[in-house]
C-alpha cells in the first residue's frame, strides 16, 4: 500500500506544495463526512460460524485538518442485516487519520484504531462480540462544489484485541475477531 501511495504521489516540488488544494483554501479547519455503503460483517472465534453477511451500512465522521495533507477525526459506523427472525447489528467507533500523498490529487490513505461491537438477536437469545483493533482504508475525493467532496472508498475495521463473545450476558468464548468492511461513497465538507 505504501509503494502504491509513493508511486501515485509522484515527484513534488516546493512550489507545487505551496499551491492551494483543489477547490481553494489552505485545507486547515473543521471537516465532517457522511457515507452510505454496502457493508460486510464477520465474527470468528472457536464457536462462531465465521460467515460474512452483507447489509446496509453508514458512517459519520468529524474532525480537524492539520493542513492540506493530513486530517484527523472521530468516526462512528453502523451496519444492520436481517435474515428471517435474526437481526444482526454492528457498531464501530474509532479515531482515524487521512493522509493525502499528493495534495494536488484526491487520493487518500486512512489509518487508525476502532472498537468494533457486533450483536445478534433472534427475539429470544442475544449474542454479543467485541474487539479493539486497526482500521484501514483508501479513497479518492472528487470536488463537486466549493468545500464539498464526493469520495468512493473502501474501509476495513477489525477488532482483534480484547475480543470476547457473550451469550445472554454470560461469557461464551474468548479470542473473538470482529471484522467490518464498507465499500461505498462518502460526502465530505471541508
């Protein structure tokens, strides 16, 4: 991923770095973002089936920019899937940094950490799983109007540390991994 970023960033001069980012402005300041995407969630453990289910997902993000090349913020993502009488939900809450290898282009690489929580409810029993781990992503922003950007993206979060599975509130398994993938589009204001 780093080699791809370096290749896409291309050579840059001090003059190119002084130019304004597409759409004008210095890039510093508050930003917020919303996105809707198909999402896939999966829980793996000693007693888990480990199937990846597809459902509708969305996310919200807010933060600040340190300049044109880096922005940081807090994000909340949610996912839901219903199959028969079983409803699955997932929440991911974390912090992420977005790095733009070349400020003249819209490509960004995303990295951070998240708490990922999964819940399955069939109306009688409830199974919950959670874990803490990294979140990664890549996207490309297109300027659609002054300050607004549309970005197709792929984001992945995985809770691998401190993971556990609970059945109706009691410990059922340890060592759970909760993963979440989103591939969609986001609208960002900055």
